[in-house]
C-alpha cells in the first residue's frame, strides 16, 4: 500500500525502514499493522466444512469460513458475524485453535494479515440449515481422510488444517459435545 499525500495535511509522505508512512510536514505516521482476520474450523462426523470462494483472491478455491474484523470489533463478535454471513447459522461455542500470519492480495496491494483461528461448534440441529452466503459460492463437508490441504486457499488455512488434523480429537466433534 503506497500513499503519496498525508491524510491530515495533504503534504508528501515518505516510508520508514519498518514500512510505515510518515508525513514530511506534520510528522503524521500511518502505521502499517497487520489486518486481523477470524477463521472457523467446523467439523461434524469426521468431516470439515469448507466453502468454495466466489471472490478474488483464490476465486474458486476451497476456503474455511471467516473474514476480516471490522475496526474495533472483538474477535469473537467478528467470528459470530462472519459465520452468520458465510454459512447462515449461529455459533454455539468456540475455542482458540491457533494464530497464523499470511498475506492477502487486494487490488494490486499486498496486505499482511494476522489470522485468528477457532474451533467452532454449532447446534447439531442447525447442520441441515447451513447454506452458502457472502463470499462463499457453495459449502461442502469434506472427509478428513479425503482432505487435500493443497487445494485450500491461503497458507494460514493450510497450516491451521494441518494442525487440526494432527490434533483432532473425536471428543471435540459436534456429535459428542456436552453443551
């Protein structure tokens, strides 16, 4: 991301060695922080829920449900919002799964993203209510022994799924959850 003019005073901007932009006149600094995202791993009866993306980047690739946090949004609130938008149901509970770093290409800019991944449970009665929305074209349950991680969008999602498969414990699956 490149800026030519300061958003405060309109004067020219320079970039420091950390990648932050600063104003040559008023000294305003535009911090180049990683953009936070939330992602859900949802499993049921030995399968993981994946969607097919209908937007770039990775249009047509498989993806885990999730997305960018809004400004000032708590990660759990963002996770609930994203799950509602992308699969049409509410979260019953969640646990942190991992933190990963990745990049996101958007309109010729490359953003650094901080990816907060969660194990997510939904009400078993809502399994049949799941439907694709937002930036998901379709949703599919993929058997864990059939999962081709290399066909899943984003390095962070691939790392997260590898960790999930390594750590998978049937006691955490939906059909055995104890409320």
